[in-house]
C-alpha cells in the first residue's frame, strides 16, 4: 500500500493563504479600532468677556466651538455671579463638529470689577456622553 505525499508546492500555497487571511483579519481589526479611537468630544472657549455695567447689570460675551469629531445634542453655559446666584448664559442644541456658538448678553448680575468668575460649559453628545470645561474670566468695568 503506497501513500502519496502532499506536494511541497501545495503545502506552501496553503500556508501562504493562511498567512494572508490572518494578516487581512488583523488589519481589519486595527482599522476598526482606529475608527473608534478617532471620535472625540471637545469644546473650546475661543473668547470670553465679562464687563460690569452697573450695580446689577453685566455684559457677557463668549464664543464656544465644537473642535471634536462628534455632534453635541446640547451645550449649556453657566456661571455664578457675586451673590452666588447661578446665571444660565446659554442653552443651545445641536452643535455640529466645526460649528460655534457666539452670544453677547446683558444680564441682571451682580459683579465686582477685577474679580475672577468661573464659567462652566457642559455638553452632551448625541450618543449621551458628557463633556465639561471651565474657565475663569476676570470682570472688567
């Protein structure tokens, strides 16, 4: 009874096929992970001004930009004035990547010139992830 041996050429072709299939699978997994890691939620404060206009009035101007790669479903901008009262300065919806919000408001606020106030910016992406940033702004006037 004679057995025929498998040709070395056929074995080589089979092993090359297995190696190529493994490399393609590893490459696909890497590209999928890379796509996931490139999504980022980020808001940047481009400009902020706080000016005392009188005993109970203040001007607040700001620009916030979505510098990430995901859409924000909502963006809230708030601060506490000199009495500790919370001021809602903006409540925006749907901020796409690259878009920005600019607001110039005169509010009833008690501020002291030369004092630093903390401005909070909170965003929620369309997937439900939360993002927050804060910046101190010195009141002028």
